[in-house]
C-alpha cells in the first residue's frame, strides 16, 4: 500500500487580524420598531383630532360636582340651618360626603387628563390651535376648560373660599376668560367687514363667553368680592342681551351649525340659569331679579324640550356634542335648588326634584354611553371642523339645516 502526501497550502503573505468586540451587535427588531411607530402615529392622530370642544365633558362633570355639594352640604346665602329647604335636607343631606368627594376627584382627574392632552396639542400642533382660535365655533369652547376649573374650585372640598390659595387660583382662571372677552367682543365692536361681524359669526356656542363671565362672577361673589363680581356680571349680561337678540332674529347667514351640533342649542337656557345664580350670589339672596332670570331659563328649556325633532338628526349617532345636554340641565337644576330654598313651596320643590333627577340621570347615562362608545370619541369627520366659514352675508343656509351649499367647507387640519 502506498501513501501519498498532500501538499500543504502556503501561508498568506499578510498576517490575519482578528478583532474581538466586547459588545456583540444585536440585529434590530423590526417588530419593535413597527410597534413604536404605531404608538407615535396613534398619539399624533389623537392630538390632531382633539379640540377644545371635548371640554364639554368636564363642564358637565364639574357642574354636577357643584350640584352634589349644594345638595349634600347645602350652602344657602343665610348660614342659619333653619333656612335650609326641609325636602333638600331630608333627601340629599343624608348622603355620605365621601360620595361627593369621590365624584369631585373623578371630575378633577378627567379635567387634568384633557388639559394635559390639549397642552400637548399646543406644543406639537400649535398651528392647529391658532386655526381653532380663529374659528367662529372653536374659539368659543376655549372658555370651557377655564369654566370647568372655576366650577371645581367653587366646590373644592379642601380649599376654603376665604384663603389666599383660592384667591390666587381664581385670578389665574379668570384672567384668560377676560382676555378671550377682549379678543371676541373687541372684534365684534371694532373690526370692519363681514369676517367678524356678529350677525355672521354668531351661533349658540357664542354664549360660552357669557357663561364664563357669569361663573367667574359667582365665584367672586362667594369670596366676598362683590365689586369684581358685579363687573363680570355686567360684562356678561350686556353681551348676552346682544347675542340673544341676534340669535333670536336668525338673520340670513347666521345659522352655520350642522345637524350634529344642534345639542348646543341647550346653551340658550344655560346662560340665564347661570345669570340667576350669579345675581343671587351678588345680592345675597335669590331675589326678584334672580327669579326673573330663572323663569326665563325655564321658558327657554321648555321651548327646546317641546321640539324634539330639532335634535333628531343629532341623536342618530353618538357624538361628544351630546355632553351639551347635562351641563345646561345641571345649571338649571342649580338655579332650581336656590329657588326652592328661597320660596319653600311645594311646586318649587317638585320642579327642583324633577330638574335635579333629570340632571343626575342624564349625566350618568352620558358617562355610560361615552364608555361604551369610546372608539367614536375622536371621529375623522368631526362636525366642528366641517362648518363653513361664510365670508358674505348673502350666502343662505342649506335647506336641510346642515351645511351651506355654496361655500366650500374650511377644515382645521
């Protein structure tokens, strides 16, 4: 047997360099990158579709918290317990205070969450906020967060009305309301042309500015600042009279709300209801003037309730605009409790019970509907962004009371 030796290959002329890395490279996970991208897109989508109109929710919750405090811990203008309405004391004063504190904390949590989202919107989508500020409907709901904070401040279980903390917070919340007043009312009063003409831009949401002044007036009066309260009350009521006459006349081109925004018509009786509360706080009792404003609010409420077909199209599909219902009814219920405490008559008690029960029932129904329809809270076709901005008074509304047929819609993107 013969053995053959295989030739050994020669070594390369250059030495082989081997590099050992102490941190081995990990290949990027495309799945993690995709998930991160989806999260960023979801947050951006929320911020672009979110607007100040969502503070309707906090308006209703904060006003409901104030109603609960007045019912569980009656706060009459006369501190003598003998003046408390016996029916209010018998039914509501027996509730444990923890019920009110829990609901107040829940309302505060929702308000903090929505405020945080809107701050992020201001940081990352400032252009959209500016466009909302110039929108004839969107600008009115910029009052809503400040009104919500004022309502929660009034019924706070820990901050007394006479403390420096309450006064500082009141100033911090009222100053933005006054600045918005200067912007809106100043445009109505001084700007030439039709772009900011009241007969063109006036709509039911314009009453949010009035309600902001009246809620601030009520808070100031309960602190003992009657002169400041009277100033805010007069500012709000003068412009309410002008608005009421303008909206009552329904001039051509002034009806610019699509069908989905019809629930904001409930603000018609929320404004005089808030006015009756403000004047009752200023005068120290629910006197004749406060009663007259309360009766006006009742009349407007009945006028709208007797016209359910006005809201038929708005009720076909859930929308955040439904939260206009509980806020307005709660303001009316607050005025009804003051009226019942003042007159102490059976009819006043029955009216108070009906309005308070309706307010509580509607609020909790809306909470449940919002939870069950959470996927519909941020629709792509939000009606507040599809309202036509009419530049001439000659444009007439569409026959079906939705969008005008001649001018193209202006969207906030």
